[in-house]
C-alpha cells in the first residue's frame, strides 16, 4: 500500500445494539487535500479562482437580461467587476453554459450522517436510507466581499432574503430508484471561519499543525461556505443471494460477481475475509459541477456516521461501513469529463435463524407424511390415509411457495432453491 494513501480504520457507535461498527476510509491520497490556489489578506484565506477565458464576458440569455437589467453598451473588462454585478447571483452562473470556465479544480469537503436504514427488499433488490450531508468549500474573495455588502444592505430589513454564492456544488445519487425527499435544510448561505463558527473551531482546535500541513494553510482562518441537505432515497443494490438465507458470506459464480468481489476487496484491504452483503449509496458530482473533487471533511471527529437507533433492521446485523472516494475514468464518458464520486458501502449479514426454522418446519411436515404408511390399509381407512397425505402435501407446497417468493428472478440457484428442490423431490416420493 502506498504511504501517501489515507487508509483509516475507526469505529461507529451503534446506539441501538450498543456495539461499535468498524469503519474504513480509503481511496484518498494525502496530496489531494492540498489547496494549490489560495490567496490571503488580513481577513484570512480565500480560494483563488482562475478562468480559462479571462478576456471574454459570459454569455447572457434573454431571460437573464430581463432579470438583471443587462446593458449591451456596458463592457465588463474584469472578473472583479463581473462579480459585483447581480448576474453573479444567478443560479446558472459558473455552470458549464457560461463562457467563463474555471481552469483549476475546487476541493469540496463532504460529511454525512445516515439516520435510518429500512425497507431492505430482497425481491426488488432495493433499500431505503434517510440521511443528511454537508458540503464545505472555500469562498472566493469576490464572494466574501459580496456577502459583506449583502449583510450591510439588508441589516435593518424585515423581509426574508437570502444570499447565494456565485458557485454551489451539486450532487446526484447515481443508483437512486426513487427520491422520496430531497431539500436544502436551510436556503441561507453564510461565509464563516473558525472565529465565528464553533463547529469549525472544534474541528481543527486540537491538531492545528496537522491540518496546516495537510491543506497548505491554516483552515481556522479560512473563509468557508457551508450548506446542508436532507434526503430520503430508495437505492438499488445488486444483492449476493447465492447462499440465501445463509448469506453472511457470498459465493461468486460468474465474471460479473468476481469483478465485484475484487472491487470490494480493493476497498477493504484490512479485512479481505469480510464477506457480507453490501448496500451501497453513491454520491456523484453533477454535470454542472464537474470542476470539483469530493474529499472527506478533514477533522479528528467522524465525518460519516451511521445511527442504527431508528433503523428498521430486524433481519440484518450491521458489520462495517466503508467509505470510498474515487473519480471516474474520462475515457468512458461521452463528454470526456471526470466526475468525483463518494461510495458508502454498508456491509451487513442476515439473521438466518428464522429462515432456517421455516425450512426445518417444512421438513418436519414432510417427514410427518411418512405416518401415512403406518395407517391401516383396510378399505375403511383408505380415504383417511389419502386425506392425511394430501393435506400434508398441500401444506408443504404452500410453505415452500412462501419461501420462494422472498427471492427475485435471479439466473442462479440459491441454497434456498436447492433445499426446496430436494424437499419437493422427497415429498413427491413420500406421497
């Protein structure tokens, strides 16, 4: 393993079971945290934005002209003059449609808290997760100046007004089946530093020198923009069901699954024998914010937590959480773009005792069918003997059908299907 690779292992406290769930962070190089484009003044550190087209004004649509009162005769000769204009407050400013494209990539710090995991549907191969996540990034000097002017102008106003930064990163959920809820927790954006933000101050208070070396500047004096999003999403997940219902581990049988196992082992290097079912939620930077890289929030405390107190996991046991940070290959993108992705792998094992009890109960009912041979074979008892055998046969078929309905349409046999097959053969021979 490379010495430059950040590979941390700690624990997440499960308040429901009072146990500690191991958590692994992997896929990040220490050099990725270093801010190369930083400028500073007496107020603190800012993100130094550079454009690939500095002498050309951005394209303005007719709709935007009406909103900001655009004047054709007015020339915008500098980025500072452009930032002071109301055009910079529009949501589309800084997107891919603008003629101004950033030449360098921004670093966006990501942190998440998963509040509830429920509705793990083996048949539909989906699970539901409710969570909120934070995005934190350095503000530019123009944004700080714009924010200060906004505060002064609306200091005594009673109207509900909000300030918006020039650039806001957006994320999408690539494996989402249904987005039940997605909203911004508060539409109020603020520029804060460790002096006036207790949460930021506590993050870097203990090991300040460590984060100065990691980021290349003192984060306590950085001008940060922070936003929070609430989401309730149903995710799709290809489950490993070869050993269902004893799927505390999975046996791989084809190339597709073998590739998936190799990927999981690469993510979880510290425990290669950790064979559990894997539920994954993907966070991907959207098209309009490709010029950013998602990184874990640099602090001593846990930046991604899983609260099992309100999770409906009566059939599952959480084993570990793996957070993987990676980037897509631009050669596989139609637009030759590179996207930043965060993958949260929630590894869990099924409580198979109940399923095994159902199989054992079915086997006992089939064994009771042998009692038909002990009944009197006289002509008076032939009807009772036939009724007894048919009743047990119908009960066996019903119970087996209920077991099979818990599986999706998969192209391979699980241990449950094998058990049902042999029990059916046995029941047919007995009856």
